[in-house]
C-alpha cells in the first residue's frame, strides 16, 4: 500500500482546510462572548485584575477574528494561542491550580489534529498510538501509587 502524499509545505496556510478557519472564526466569537461574561462575574466578585484580563482577551479575540476574515491565519492563530496560554497561566497563578484554568490548554490537542498542519491523519497508525497510550497510562498509574504511598494527594 502506498503512502499518501502529504500536503505541500509551500501551500499557503490559508488555502488548507477552509472549514477549520470558519470554525476558528466562530470560536473567536464564542470565546469573546464568554470573556465578556467573565468580566462582569470577576468584577462582581471583587477581582479587578481578572476582570480586566478579560477585556484584553476580548480585544485579542476581536483582532484574531478580523485577521481570520482577512485570511491572516498565522496571525490569528498566534493571538489565540497566546491568549489561551497567558490567560490559563494567570488564572492558575492568581486563583490556584484547583481553579482548573489549565484545562483550557487541552483544547489545543484536537485543534492540532483538525488543522491538518501538524499531523497528517492519513498516516495515523492506530496500533502504535494505542501502545504509546498504554505506556503513558502505566506511567501515570505508577506515579499515582507512589504519591499515595507518600501520603500526597493525586
């Protein structure tokens, strides 16, 4: 069986996967709306720093949306990634790990696959992926047991 030809690296990023970019635009709209709601929530809870961080976030999503509309996808993705990473980091620093802000970073995993720019799913080997996932699970189980023996919470 012959392997499929990967997408050309010279093919402009804006020409690949147009549906992905439409979804990205919608995500900018949703994220900006959520950040507006969080602005009011944090303001009411008496946390002006977190409230104003959301104003910056909304601005970044508006600029990213406009960049996507102009097919400046690299700029848009850079803004989105920066916003989520910085916002998650600030949330963890200001509120704590238990706040769950770090979970926002997990959205990048499927985005990497769907965008088609980093992973060519036509070359995906399910058996290899499952073997690696199994090794990861065993490692995590080992460390969970070690932490429990030491009296530390997982």
